[in-house]
C-alpha cells in the first residue's frame, strides 16, 4: 500500500533515496512529503554535517517546496564561532548522545500526533538505532519496519 505520509531527513542521500523509491509516483506535494531536520543523522563527524537548504533545493528541485520549510542551516550547529559547515569543511562541535536522544523523543511525540496510519520515514542509521531502541545500527539501504 502507498504510505499516507513520508518523512525525510534533509540530507542529500535520504532525498535521493526517497525520490528513487517514489520513481514514477506522484510528485512530492501529491504524496504528502515533509522534510524534517529532526530525523537527521547524529552529528558526530564532518560527514554528518548537512548542506544548506538552498543547495538541497538546487540538487533536488522535486522537493524544493518541502525543503523551503527548513532553515538554511538545519543541522546541529551550536557554536557560531567555530561552526559545523560542510562547505567550509569545518567541524566545531559534536552532538551529544543526549541531544540526539531528545530529537528521537521529539520525533516520537510528533509521530504519535500524526493522523496518518502508514508513515514511511527515510533517515540515517544512528537515529533509527535509538528510535528503535536497538543495539545495532542499520546497514546502508536497510529497511526497518516499526509498528508504532
């Protein structure tokens, strides 16, 4: 069955995966898609730092209206003096596990308040590890079904 709702982490990889999964399906707006920075990967290394929303809109024009809802700098970045920035290739501060767990909890509350019955969420392994209360991370492109 087609999902009632799709949630995407803002990273380029998840946008590409979601668009690939929906190839030949209605546009993102017709599919009820939302891009959520809340389900971004745990920001532990420079590879976890996102691209600005404007660059994602250029790379993924099919998601432009959904990406416009994001702040330009949507990833974990608490220190403006030494920012986490993919473009400048700087990494000022790692997101703590407690900070990520707060996002996981917030996503759970958000999900519980959604009216849809079937939600498909594209995201990153460490986030889903904590969301599913698992001991292991997901492999690339792995599908995890969670009854919520």
